[in-house]
C-alpha cells in the first residue's frame, strides 16, 4: 500500500522510528514513503536541526548519527533498555514473586513492548510464556504498586504516617504514628523502614508493607538533620533479614567453600583470616534476624562473637535436638 501522508507526517514517522531505537535505512525509507533518497536525507537534516535547537534550549544532548556497519541512521543520547536487558529484568521480576499477577503481568508486558523490534518482542514473550502462565503470586493477595508510590511520597516529603499494622502476635492490629525513611525489598516482600518518634533508640522499625491494614499521610512533617539523615543504602547492607534491633558486630568461622556466597549475603562482611580451609568473617547486622540464616548453614558456620548470640544459637540447636528425639 502506497504512503499517502504529507511531508510533516513523514518527518514525524522518521523521527518516531529513531526514538523507538530502530535504525533508519535511507533506501528502505525512500521506498516506503515513495520519495527519493535525497528527500529522506533532507528529513534527517531537519531532525538534526530540531535536536540541535532543543539541545541548546533544554540541555538534552541527542543526535542522529550514521552507523556504517549497519548502513543506517540512529538516534544516540537517549538510549533505552535493549532486548537483552528487558529479558534480564523480566526474569528478575518473575523470580521475585513480589506482586499479584494482576499487577505483575501488565507491567512486564509493557516493558517487553518497548523493544524496538517485533522479533525481539516475540523472542522474549516466548521465553517467559511458561513462567508467566505458572506465576505464583504472594499469598497476601494485596496490590502494592499504588501503596509503594504513596509511601515513597511520604518519605520524600518527610511527612509522618498514621498506620494500622497487622501483627502476628496480640494485639493483632496496632496503630501508631511513624516517620517513614525507606522502602526495601527482600525475599518476596516489600518493607517500610520507619522511626517511632517516642522511642528512645534511633534504630528504624521494619514493617512489611502488605501487612499495613491502612495508612494515612499526616500533614505534620518530621525534621531530618543532615548529620543524622537515614542512608537507605547503608542500612540495607546491615538488615539482610528484615528484623529491627540494635546494630550487632558479628564474627564467625566459616567451614564451607562458598565464601563468595556468604559475602554476597552479608554485604558488610569481610574475611579476616583464612587457614586450613577455615575462614574467619566479620560483619555488621541489625537485630537477631540472622539466626535462621546461621542455622540454615548447618555445620558450615560457628559463631564466635558476640557471646550472647553464640549462646542463643546453642540453645536453639538443643531445642531442635529435643524435637527430633
């Protein structure tokens, strides 16, 4: 079918093609639009002039360059995710099982549809089709996207939150006002880190976001002195198991071979010494949430310090032995 649009429609179509990340071959474009190759090159010059003026006014550095290897023109300076990157992100989203299927599938499909080439879209959809079909959503059945955005707004604006939290112990529903400072994700769940104003210790409390029965942003703001500001990245290194509590300096012997896996699990960890296949490792963690992980390592880990944690682990092992008698 012959192209029936005018000059402006043609230039917009060429520009849109470049924005989408697809390369523009002059000869193919000329045949598609029913014009000469010189006309297409003039269109490209018009687009270049437009981008140059836009760059001078708004600071957006984008330009159309000729790619000799592929014999086409392409837009640089506005790189989007390529098909490989989109596929990698889809795999992470599938394995995280963070969202309800009703939220997850549309997000993933929108991301896949951003691929520049139809062949890439088909390739990725084929690769994830089975996992998408059998996707296991979290048991809480809560939709979280809107909640995450609202909570992030409270954090950004330093506004207090009035929350009702569904606890595992009595009283089941707990109401309180908190100062939200960060959102984290770990092992299927999103968590809110927040300070409790009346609490003497200034370590954040961790709340699972799907257990927030309701929350409301308050008009009242809380002050965050620069010297005491909450650094989400640094805190995240020390709270791998989503338990609140005091900062604990941990030292243990590791008898296994996968030292790298231990260091990945505990971002603050460092190897102090290695001798006869035994590694002594130090790390900083918040709270006692590390205990289940230590036990999951079976006979590969021996806690050295603190002594209180070593005693707790010993007691837990004795309790487990009693269960299996």
